[in-house]
C-alpha cells in the first residue's frame, strides 16, 4: 500500500486470489483474453520459495553464475555492498537461473542500476558491451561503452579507465578526416561530460553525467527537424535528470517519441533513452545514470571510420590502445 511502513505488507501481498482481474473479483482485466489459459484461471499451488533447480549441479551452476551478488569480498560489486544489500537479489538470481538461465542476467543488471542510483560507481560491471552477463563482448555488433567511474570499452573490445573531468568525443563520424582537422558540422558525433563524483581516499573518481548527440541532417534544409528547429541546432543533450534533456535547445519530453525524415529516432523506456541514427547505422543508449553505449550495425558506413575514445571500429584491437589513450586529443573545447 506504499504507506512507508512494512507492517502488514505480507498479509496484503499474500491475498493473491483477491487481486486476480476477472468478473469474480470485480476487477476489470486490461489485457486481451489469453485463449491458451484455462478459464477460469487457476492459481499455482507451488510454493514461491521452492527452488526450481532439480539437481545439485543445477543449483551449483546458478550460484556460480550469480556469484557477484554473494557478498564475498572479492566480488566485483564489493564496494557497493554497504550501500545496497545484495542478499535478496542473490536469491532471486539463483532462483531465476534455475527456472530459465536467460532471465538471471536481468537481476545482475538491476543490482548495477541500484548501485548507480545509490551513488556508488566504483564497481566492475559483469555486463559486457552486448548486454550479456559474464560475456566477452563478442556476441553483438561493434559496441562501445562507458560506465561507472568510468570504465570504457572500445568498439573493438579494448577496456581502459579514464578519470578525466572534461567533455570528450566518445565516437564521431570521421570519414571526412580526423577530428582534429574538423569533422563536418553535420556529422554524427557523441560527446560525454565527465564530472568528479564521491571522493575516495587517494583516488579521483569521475563519472559520465551527460551525453550530447549530433544528429546528421540535410544541411540544405532550413527546417531540419520539421518543427521550427534549424539544422545548426540539431543537437540532442541528455542529462541525469530527464526533465533537463533538450533537442535543438527545446525541451525533449514533449517531442517524444521523436522521428524525422532523416532516419533519426529518439525514444524513452523508463529512465533509458534510445537514439537511433539510421543514416549511419548507429544506436546510442543512455541510462540517465552513468552508462552510455554506442552500437554500430554490421553494415554501418562508420565501420573503420570512427574516432574518439571508442577508437576506430576496424575489428583490430591492437591499435585501439593508442587511439583511445589520446585523452587530451578528444577533449571538446
């Protein structure tokens, strides 16, 4: 009942049959009827706490998969344990893995989101650039990520940390030349703002706090966005507080979902914003916390043609360290 008191919650929640949406309970169903389900629907008699793992081996595999949440001192989430207790989510993760291993990753992602919401960014994510838990980033299209305090992974999979406190070019369309020579004023580009976060003894901790995306437009059009916003102002700005987000200098929220004639799309799901730039086959995801992902389609013209902290997306990781570590070169000023 959201009254800030946990007293009585168990009794309310356990009234399962009372909350069934049907004629008998006088609660009108909002979903279309499920023709595959018995009518009337039959409540499960299986106790919720019963583990769906049928063997000790399945239980062990689930616990190993969810080990980051087990409270151990060597966990990649150790620095967050004081802020967000992982005990319940560890149980949930094990339960979900036993029932369907594909669901367990959601619990790990949820814990990382709760850590970020609590202001704890000094942890190592177990979610790879493809959104796969305990993966190696090889299961998806080229993806560059910046997350946490911040940890970067280039398009070609090179991981590095950088504690700068400026605005940087994360990824840019450099087909027209290197960023230092000046990419075209209309080219796709993603910039990030890093700011200092909670200080740690002997360490400077920064995190991504804002993202800007330049949306490619037809420079011959005087009204590129189709809503009175000029091409020169086709800049999307995304912050940790969604109400501050703007497109072309105007509040973004009233425009959502946004689509234009140039293949640009902006949508929101919860606190996450998705920016699809169809003309160059790129997708940008912003968590409204500290995680930004840039993914290139397999046929994107930007493959082997990007520059910035994400490097060049040429499938060769050997040259990424030199490109990404040119930190001062990618400062936006």
